[in-house]
C-alpha cells in the first residue's frame, strides 16, 4: 500500500468522523477480497467515492440482460398496429 493511499483514506475517515479500528480494517480487507480487488485499490475507490463506508456488493454492475435474453424494449412488438394506425397518413 502506498503512503498516499493510506493518508488519503485516513483523511477521509477523519473528515467523516469515522474512527479507524481493527474491525473497520478487517471489514475493508474482507470487502476488498469479495470484490476481487487489492486492499489498496479498494481504499482508493473508497476515497474517490468519498463515502463513510464501502461494500463489495455496491460495486457490482447494474443488472443487465443476460446474453440471449430479449431486451426490455422490442421495436417490432407494435409494428403491425402502428402500420394499421398510420396507413396512408404520409401518402
């Protein structure tokens, strides 16, 4: 861990009035492992976000449709109805 990352994280904790305890450090290490990140990368992201705490679950990308699954919007779903409604409108 670089001195800069450690100093930045300590400063963030100080500003947030959140003590740095052994429990906080153990939790940070555990969350970093869950996120598949080094502790330093995890603390850097924590500093960038500026939050009092950070959990690995918060770093997961938003739910996206899985491959092969139809998108939420289907442009062809109402094509027949639109064709009927607008038939001859632009002629």
